[in-house]
């Protein structure tokens, strides 16, 4: 018997072209997230996830009622991943998958899937190419091997692997997920277990406004996409040394929305260096709109060749409406420039700076092409400090 733990995140989609036999055929595959090393599956700090309280579902935050959280219902709503353009754009990185490996050759006894604290987690049975999954009842997570039946979520285990997504409900330093094999009398014969850390995130509230030429629906849809689903400022493993991995437990939320600007200026603008007339003009404009209001984000239709722009330590940034780069990572990317640029340069002497963009490593700066980062520079602990400095505990 075998139970495996995967890297946090959802299943992707890969499409290849088969030209054999004179015909062109598209082959679609759904690879599961990479397994965590077996030894590390016993250490909860090697698989940290956040309580799933961000809004990857992209429900509108502009209506009445409570802030829409992914875990406020018993439905896991995923989106069909793109096979070409940045599949992780559609990822819910707050869930983690466990897989029970096929348990064949035994036709007596039963298999149970349990946790050390059921109320802290919710399970969803993974079904290939299905993107709306209902939570399973923990009491149903067992199967009689002599008669698997048709209703148990584990009924197919004698014939194939069975996988589940887990989402965090409450913080837990060491949530243990257990696959237990018992005889017909309920005596335990064997078990496999994996360990997960569920972390309560801190919140960063941002205020925003849209350019006057954008429609209200464009502004609201973009803010939902770039802020509400931007709970992505962390990673379980990356291409740097694995021992230094650090989770940044932060969730972005829209704290204030000022509607559209009455001035249509700067609907689109050319990306220039920080000393250009255009950049200085937009910076001055940003600093003056809304008077004393704490505006952090200004939305424009297009920033040529960029998804966003920020002035170092200005606490203000510009995000683009339609650029393909304007995925949820861009909010974290520009936030670090706007809030922690000068401090980060001072805190880590390994960095150089081109006078405009101070760039961090790929752990956070997904899709970044800014200059200023030296290969191999590892400042994830410093990043974590600055995110926490500007955040507040979730209630």
C-alpha cells in the first residue's frame, strides 16, 4: 500500500500534436502535480499550504455580504487550465493533492482514509477534466475490498490510483493524512501517512482606482482577477536550493475601491525608464489623484510591453488591464517594488539596481524580466519580513 503527497496546486493540461499515420491528432493529457520526495512527505514544513481564504474562484467582491472566500462552501471551483498560455494562471495553489496507489491482489479487509483532525481540512475527489468538485463526507472514505460497491469515493482503489484535493479550513502545524489497512474485524494491519502544515495567512489590504476611459465592469473584473485571486506569493519548492524554501503567508484583498477617475489621461502609456518625462508625468499624476486617499493601484488599459509598473518605495503602482502578463502574480511583483524597494536593496547587498526596478528572485517574481537580480540570489526570508511588515493577521 502507498500514499503519496504532491506539490500544492491543481492538475494541469498538456496538449501535443500527433502527426503519425498521415493524420493530425491532438492528444490531451492531465499530469498530476509533482510528488514531493518520499522522505519529505513525513515533514509537514516541506508541504505548507495556506487556509484557502483567498478568492481564486473570482467571485465578485463588489456585492453586499462577506468577502468571498474559496473555502466558504463545500464546492471546489476550478477553471479549465490553458495548455499554452501560462497554465498556472488557472491554478488554485491553496489546495494539495494526495494519491492512494492502486491496492490490488487483496480481496479481504478494508482501506480507510483519515486525518488527525478532520475539521481542519476538506476533501474533494479528483476526476479528470472535471472542474466543479463537491466535498466528500469523511465518513465515506473507506472501502470494503471484498465488495467495493458503487458509492464509496475509494471504490476504484482495487483497480486504479485514487486522488483527492485537500483544502485548509483551520490552521494546523501537523495535519496527518493516513491510509489504513484493516482486517474484517477492524484490526489495523498496515498504514501509510503523510504530513501537511496548514498556515493562517496575513492580509494585505490594497486600495484601487481605474482610469476614466475604462468602463466600471472592466475595472471591477480586472481588480477581481489581479487582486482577489492573488494569493500566490509563496511556493513550496523552486529551482533554488530546496532547504531554503520559505512560504510567504499573505493574502491580498481589495480594501477600498474609489471607482473610476474622472480624468481620462493616461489610459495607455509608454513604458519608459524612471527618469523619462512620461514616467515622471504619470508618477506626479498618481501622487496627486484622490488627494489624501491611500491609493495603491491605478488601472490603465495598456502599458506597452509591460503588465505593470511601480516606483520604488512609493506605495503606488500601475497595473495593465489586458496584457497577457497581467496575471495574479503581477500584483505581488509590483507590490514589492512599490513597498519594499529601497529597504530590500539595503537589506541585501547581493542586489544591484538599474535605478528603476529592484527585482527579486523567481520565487515571487514569476514572469519577471527586470534587470537587477543576480543569479542564485536568495532573499526569500527578507521578502517574507517585508510582506509581514505591511500586513495584518487574518481574523
